[in-house]
C-alpha cells in the first residue's frame, strides 16, 4: 500500500508540474502577444499625436491670421470691404436702367428666340408630352 501511495504522490506531482509548466508557457506567449500589441498601439498613438500637433499648428496659424485681420478692421466700412477676401459673396443685385438692346444676330428675328432656343423648347415640349403619356 505504501508503494501505491508513493506512486500516487509521484503522479500527482508530475501532473502538477506539467500543469504549471503549460500555464507558464501560455502566460509567456500571452505576454509576448501583449508586448507586440502595446508596441503597435504606441506607434499608432505617436502618429496620432503628430497629426494632432500639425492640426493644432494649422489652427493656431489660422487664429493668428484672423486676429491680425480683426485688429486691422476697425470700422464697418472696413468690414464690408474685407468680406469678399474672406468669404465668397454673390454679386450684388442692382436696379438700374435696362441695358440697350443689342442688334439681333443672324438667325434671330427682332425680339424672337434664336434657332437654338427654339430647338431646346421643342425638345422640352417633346419630353414633357412623353412624360404625360406615361
């Protein structure tokens, strides 16, 4: 019976040693994988930090430029004069005398449509009629 107990003890110790060594090996593999992931994450963070720094520099330059323009403009008339350089504004609407009528070009009757305009109207009418049929 003592030999069976010694044999059981040896088997238990062998199983425990095997289990511990397998767990240790798996922990080492997991640790290596985590180190690799940490390295790639740190590289991505460094790249993102560099991109953010360049965006911050561009934003700071824009703010400085706007502050200079703001300091230069003091009167409302200066604001109105500076607006076209900052944003795209539509052409102003003016009401004035009608421009003189140009002489009719060839193919155009006095005050009538040109041949191209008439052709466009005919094509438009055909399409409208075909849509009505549907």
